[in-house]
């Protein structure tokens, strides 16, 4: 019996003008006009997160068609990586060019969900540009990597409003990708890919030859 082919869905791809028009192309700082560059992007079913060169995170809610803005206090520096997560609460992690990492716990209109915007800062372990971020599915663990090869684990307690961070791994080359699942952290650097087992704190390299 011939199988029934699944229906084909045609989609049109076009610039997101409704999103881009909500982000300024320039800002005024004193007597200077500064061009705004878009530097990082992540999306899920609820949000589109866009990082910028002026340290501003633009967060577009796809259900409400609303744009909100979040920033780091103090120095304006380029955002280099953003990572969204939808679990019981909506979370977004942000990394910058100087190694700052912050987590924003977003406000939700749903009953029983978070009603006040909260921010958690990863203590200053990173000293260079953040190149990768990875969440655990429940939002209690965040891993961050930088271009000097440092990987930091942050344990978040959203109920208590606490974030504890520690250095768990240090590689000799820049981190380019992180992914976490079932107590195993996948790490890719400029030189190699490895599996880091977080419970045993052991490393298993994928393949034998270094990258050229």
C-alpha cells in the first residue's frame, strides 16, 4: 500500500521590517551620533532576542507584537551572545564583549508565573568575550564559554533569587559552541570537540585528531 505524502506547506521568507523598524539605527550620546549594529540573535516560539553593539537587548514578543528593551547597568558594551529558554518561566541569558553574563527572568501574564522582572549576574569569572551559552531544560543551570577557553557553570535558584557560579573547565583555545543535556555538556573549541560529564567532572574527546 502506497504511503500518503504529507501536505507541503509553502512559506515566504522576507525581512522582518516590523522588528527592524523598532530598533534604532543610531543613538545620540552627548554630541556624538553612534551607529547601532545588531550583534547577536536567538529565537523561540514566544520571543525574538536581538543583541546590539550599544549593550541593549531588544526582546520582541511574538504573541503580543511588542518590543521591550533591557540593558546592563553602567558601561555600554557590545552584546556577543544571547540564549532564550522557555520552561516554567521565560529566561534569557546575555553575554558581552568584556565577559559579563546576566540572566533576565521575564514577566509573564499567565497565572502562577513570574510577575516581576528579575536579573541575575554571573560573578566576574570571565574576563574576555562571551562566545557561547547553554541552558539546562529546567533553567536551573547555565553554562557560559569565552574566547579564552574558560567555561563557567552557574546554578540558579529562581525562587530564592540566587546565582552561584564556578569555573568548571579551561581549554587552550576559544569556545565556539556549548550544548547541555542529561548531565553531559558538549563543548566545541577551535581545536577540538569534547564531552564534559558534569557529575564525574571527566572529559571525553570526540575524535582523535585536532582541528586544523
